[in-house]
């Protein structure tokens, strides 16, 4: 068998076979020793799955190339405290609605005053009537009219006044309400 092989050997066959072993052996050696560098890697071809976990270190990353979004919450130190902003408007707290009613009778003029609790001020107000209609549905006629809704000068009460536009024997009443709250200074 060796004699048959020897008869076919030529200088070209020996050189080409030797070159093949060197080329293949050199690539295998480069892969085995990790001596491949950026010249042998095409741009944008290495992916996360190609890199062994926990192998990229700080020295492997170019300075100033990462963004805040590349870090987990709490990994970056807080920046310096900013300037204090302008003072906002005063706050309102402890809101409540207070209501007061007049007597329910047929007197011609009535008033009611809703008073906010101590330490609170009027923030909103209103009034309404109940009763005072004569006739029957659908022709009921209202004989009572609200004439005035007003807060006092210190914004602690709301008063409502009403009168009968036409005298009526029907019973009616007027109610005043105040929306009260604490206003921070």
C-alpha cells in the first residue's frame, strides 16, 4: 500500500496537503485559544446569546457608552438635589357641607343661616326651597321666591332669604347650605 501511495506522490500534492493542514490547524488553534479579535468578527454579528454570562466586565465597556436605562433601578447614584420650587397655593382640607333650615309653615318671609364649624371658612354656598306650591299637577304654581344668598364678611356663615310672591296657605321652608373647609396659610 505504501508503494502505491509513493507512486502518486508529487511535490504539488505534498505542498497542497501541508498547506491545508496549516490553514485548518491555524484556524482551530485560534478558536481554541480565544485569539480571535475584532478584525475577524463582522460588525453587528455578536449577540447576547453568543457571550457567556457574567463575562463582560467594566474594563470591557467603553466609558460613557452606557445609558441610565441600561442599569437596574437603584444601581446608579442619585444626582444632586435640585433647587426648591415656588410655594404652591394654600391647600384645603377637612371639607364638609353644613345645612340650616327655616321653620316649615305658611309665614310670608323666611331666612336660614348655615354656620361653619370653628376654624373653617365658607368655600361654597347655596340655598333651596321646599313646598309653597298651590294648585295641582301639572298646573302647580310656586308662590315662593329666593331673594338672596350671601356669606358674611368673615366667611363663616351663609344666609338665605325667601318670600312668598303671592300669599299662600301652603307650608314651605327655605334651606341654606355652606361648603366649609380649612384653608392652609
